[in-house]
C-alpha cells in the first residue's frame, strides 16, 4: 500500500484541536484482521466535546471519513485516503429502574463483551446470547449484531449521536433504526453520515425470556445437567461454544463470520435438499427459510483451505483468516472465489457481513 497524493484542499493541518491528529496513521492494530493499512489522517474521539470541536471544522465535511469502532467487522484492502474517526467514548450509566426492567446508557466506545459481563453479573437479562461477540457498543446497532436467536434490536431503546452533515445531535428510537438481519439505517442510508455516541438498552431484572432453543446451547446445558438455566449459565454456554469454534483475533487475524446466512424461498431450499437431504434450514416466514452459509461453504470444500497467507478457518467455514502478513485484497479475492463456488454449486448468493474498504 503506497503513499497518499497531495490534497490541496485538505485543511486539517491548520486545525487547532484539543485532540491529537495523526497523519499517515497505521491501522494495523485497529482492525482484527491485522491488515497493514494506513489512514491519511486519524483522530481519537473520547467525548462529545471532541466530536463537536471536530465537527466545527469545515474541512471535515469536504473529506472522506470512516468511523471506526473495534475494527472487528472491517477489511482494509487499501489505505484510507481520508479521516478515520476512532470511537473511544466510554462510560456506563444506569438511567432508571423499575421492578422488572433497567435502562442503561453505554458509550459507543465501550467493548461489547465486557458490557455483556457487566450486565450478566448484575442479573440483567437480554444480551446474554450475545456474549463474546467482538467489537464495541456503538457498532452493535449498525450491524444489528445477533447470535443464537437473539439480536440487539430486541433490547435497543434508542441510539444517540451526531449528524455529521449538519452537526446536529439526534436520537433514533428502535423503529427509526430500521433494523433487519445484520442491517440498520446506520449501515446504508446514514453510512459515515451519522456518528453514534451512545446506545441505551432496556434489560430485564426478572421474568427473563431466555432463548436456549439453538441446539448448541441446549447441548452444553444438557451436558452440564442444567435444566433451568440462569442468565450467567446461558452466557457461559455461549462463551464455551464460541471459544470452541471461533479463532481468537489476538492469535490469528479474523473478523468473525465473513458472510451472512442467506435467505431463500422455500422452493429453492427444497430443490437443494433433493441432492443434499441433510442440509439444515431455519424457518423465516411462510415463504422463506434461512440457510447456514458455513454449511454451504463447507460442502464446496473450502473449510480449512489455505491460500498463501490467508484461508478459511479449519473449524468454522464462515470465518476467513489472516495467518500473518496477508493483505486485505487477498482475503477479498478469497471471499469472491467462495461466493462464486457457492453460487455455482447451490444457486445461492452469499452476501458479506464484513465491510470491505
């Protein structure tokens, strides 16, 4: 990845900001793939005051920008010729409580899994199935993160932040977030246009609605002879499952699930099952079902396959990995080959869950 061109109209060097503006900043430790890429400029935002000061500069609105949380859902295939805004806003505040619920506001830069543990330790239910998901609280609604039958939209009360085109603060209710499967208004219409500063969750204090119908969770609970699980026991089961199947990004570069599970018409799934009767399917509605992308990829022979310095994880075909020294373009090319293979074999299109830059 080479050097940046001159920007005659880029005025950040003239800005007098309280935060430090880094030029030609390395992004390697800020993405879980461990890709060596650089940002033309990078700034760490630890408060709304930092953001307001940055937003007051006209040059901000004339530049490409990238809002970066934990870097666990991004693949850099090149240097970023613009401003990377690293979200470091921390803090957890209990807004109010009732007999049955608690409302907690969380800074967008808070690491997600420690937040889950914080809630589980206090007996607050609703996000235990989302244990050990990498990333930050602010990124959670963008992707509408989900696992084992639960999505963040279930507990989101509202999302706060700043409109980067106007500098105005705005609050989005759950409905206004327009959540879908790994989708939200922040991922498309407001991509890089809205800066999430905090999220507010409504969690249960009692009468928890535990979701343990997924086979893997049920197997762990049965193995431990747990018939009436607590929130912590469900969280512990999810952590055990994820640790057994998914590689630790600190050991081997990855961004978790690279592809979304595709939704197809029931007729298409029935046609595939004629030649693959053991293919799992998950009902969506009366007309569609969801297929496990990992299973499709594995049937095409990609599981555990290595291509140079990158490859597909040996235990989970949904996970693409960087064995060390791999470039983002190599991973992107591998993903394209997998998509082509699944399309040719099953007539099913795989969409990436990871954002490719």
